[in-house]
C-alpha cells in the first residue's frame, strides 16, 4: 500500500523482503533512428523532445509517443 502523499516507502535493511528493483534507464532516441512500435509498426524518429517524448513518422501517420517508451524499440 502506498502512502497518501505518493512517495514510495523506504526499504529497511532488516526487512525479510527484497528491496524494489531500480527503474531501468529510459531508452534514448535521436533523430533518424529507425524504430518499431507494437501498434504502429516500422517508423523513423523525426523529432525528440528532451526525454519527454519522440515524434515518429510511420509512413501513413505521425505519432507523438511519450515516456515510458514501453512499446517502442530501436532497430
């Protein structure tokens, strides 16, 4: 159960439970990277907004995909 303020609970060293795994680093994309998306298929990155979102051209459409990039993979 999470605290009401949204902070995660700290792990006590004496706890019998394993500490939570750290979040994996977010994948970094750059312009002209070839990518694939589980829903939209193959595409090319045409814009990067810091580490917030990427704009991808999938041929028939352009999509802005925000982090986390769960379904977007670099080829």
